[in-house]
């Protein structure tokens, strides 16, 4: 595919990041990923390796990887050991023009707190290593999407925690299975044997580069530490390598007993059965299988439990009540969320009410969207009450000398029958009056999640319609049914007009005014379109360069 169809440049060079043709770039990468998927499925090894080499050198793959690492991912502003951050269009252009696969550098060791008070170590690669890992991931992932087991849900395209929970419901509902092995692998990311991963990927063209990343070590407090085992948490390709390292576990368990159920989300998995004895025997076999990969089960966190006693999995609590299986948000996660809201308000003591609403609404909606597919109504009401207590304290502390009635009138109004709605008046960009209203989490409707079908993968070209319909259904839950924003998404056929990819590809979504507000553009649906955040920036960058303010 000609470079000129991707960028405006001469001899493969270009100078303007806003001129990248993202539709064409995505089309090239999607097409090559699907061809890799098909070649591996058909056992066409020569074709497979040829296509993988082609994609690893593809300018489209490099462009999309630079975009992913420097514009989309959460760690885009976090430097590695070389302290380099690439966050301007000019820096991205320079990186692409000079691109060569870099020599692996050690990761930067950082620690993040865990809920149990301990700290989880992360290894942050350099930004160039992260881009390279994104390039290689695009090459390796579609091959393995043909191989991964049906009930492996973690860190795979088109799959999520909700699919794993839906499968757990299918196994445990109606007394089908009543005993659960809730397993935990001790320090998986730090201990998995490199050779087990490298053996699995076989003759993959970028195998030596992956080996370099695994062996690069990490720098902690200025000291270089070698890594003889493990794959660093924080690396773009690490979740994929983790899945490869644990591939075969489901098949192995099923070989011992085909009636067992196994549900795996990366290194977190459960096994279900009709009796306790079977699971105790299976646990011995699992320990043997893991030991071959330099891994072991955590005895403190692994247990065999009856469904009547319940267990936690991926932030949910699964338990049988009077013969009926109910899945609810995990209590600890709910309390942690409430604490997060309280902490947020504590650091916003001097902020305006409008700022508080704009800060809390995404948190509340995010929590609600994650748990709206299970029995969460009671939880949502509890959170609403806790948040109301936090907000009342926030409001009264701001005005210690004012009577409570004055505070109520100042910060609360009547909205949709609720006289205690935390809301305020403000103005939009045109100066028109606008209301800012706190999202009522208790009003979130319960919408059951539909589990992904079997071994379905977005890289399978024969399932294009299936994945389009699935993304459309997700969009209907994201925006209120019949709302202006849902109508806009429908008009766009649930795709971003700039890059042509599905709106729900993992990137943030922003709503753009086609005719700018400064030029008299309205907030009517006809003047709005949904764009991915990087695409939105690109549109405005083009407008500035053409003088369209």
C-alpha cells in the first residue's frame, strides 16, 4: 500500500501529523490482521510468517502504534528510564520518520498500592519500546486469536470481565455446578518462565525482540536488576504474553474431566464442579502443570468453596441464596469506590459546585456501567446515599455560618420528582443558561450483558457482522435510549467519521461541533458528531491550519 495514501509527504517523509489518513491506516492493519488469522487457522505457515513480516514493517502499523502509545493509553505522559515523553505532533512525526525497531532497554520500576495494603510492582518501558511492543502485538495477536481457549477472557480483543462473569453464571445457575475452586497464581507476572513463553511462540519473526524485552531487566532506585523470569506488568505486550504463557490450562483441566468448567481472566481463574473431591484432585494436577512454567498456586488465596458460601471474582460476588444464584458487586469494591468519592470531595473543598459535578459524574457512570449487568439496584441506592452524605458535608463545611435551609437552597433543587438533587445553574459556551446535574446512580437500569459467542474473534473476517451488531448493542447501553447522543451515533453507523473505526474501540469518545460554537454553531444533533479523542484533536488541528477557528 502506497505511503502517500496514508500521509502527505515526499519519499516516505511527512511533516504534519494532522494529515494522516487514519481510515486507510486502520483498513491496512485490519486487513493484514485478518489475513494472518486466516492463514494460521488454515495452517498456511509460509503465508503466515510472510504476512507477519509484512505487518511488522507496515507504516500503517507504526502510525497506529504511535497514536496508541502517545495519545490514547493512560501512561502516555509517563516516561521510562530514558525520561523521554512524546506528546506533541512534531515529536510523533519525527519518531515515525526515523523509525527503527529499538534495542530493548530496562524498564523503570514503580510501585502502585493494592487494596490489601501491599504494593504491586510495575515495569514501565521507554516510550520507544512501548511503540515497538504495540507494533509486535498487532503482528502476534491475530495468530494466537485462532488458538486461545474458548473461556479465556482477559486482555483479548472483544472480550471483558463481564463475559467471564456471564460464563460463571451459566456454569453455576440452577445447581449445575455447586463447588468452585477459586484459584490464585502466586506472583504470576514476576515468575512465569521465559522459556515457556518463547517455546510457545515458536518461529515467530520477532521472537528475538520479545526475548530482549523479557531479559532487559528493570531499574529500581538507580540499580539495574536482571530479569530471569517474568514479564513486566506495564508493558504493552505483557498481557498477551501472559495469555500465551497460560495457554493450554483449560484443555489440560478438561482432559482430566470434560464435565469441569474453567473460566480464566489472564492469571485469575476459577474451576467449577459438582463435588468438592473432584476439585481437590484437580488442584493437585494444576499445581503440577504450573510448576513446569515456574509457577505455583498461592495457598493463602486459593480455596475450594460451596456456592452457598459465595466467592469473589473480578470485582463481583457470586453466591447462592435459597437455591438461586445472585451476582452482586463485591462489597470491598463498593466501599473502595465510596472512599474514592469521599477523597475526591476532600481535595475539592474550594472548587465550585459545577466542578464537583463534572468530576463526579464520570466516576458514577463508570461504576454503574461496569455493574449494571448484575443484581446492583440495592448497591446503587447505597452508593447514592453515601454520596449524598459526602456532598452535604462538603456543602455545609463551605458555609459554617449559614443555616442548613440556606445551604439546601443554595446547592439542591427539585429535578424529576427529587427535591434533593445536587445541581446548579451555569452557562454554556454561548453564554446560555445551562443546568449541571449530578448523575443519579440509583436510576441506572439493569441491563444484562450478552456473553461473547464461543471462540469468536474480531480478527475473524467471517464474523464482521456479528462484531458490528455487538458494538451497536453496547452503544445502546452507553447512551440513554432515544437520546440525542444515541441518534448521533446511529447516524454515524456507530463509527468515527475520521478514522472509520468503531466508536467503542477502547479510545475516549468526544462530541464535536461541525460548525464551531464561535461561528454560531448550535448544540442540535445535526451539528454534532462523535469522534475519538485523538481524531477530535486532529480535526481542530486541521481547522487551525486552514484558518477555521
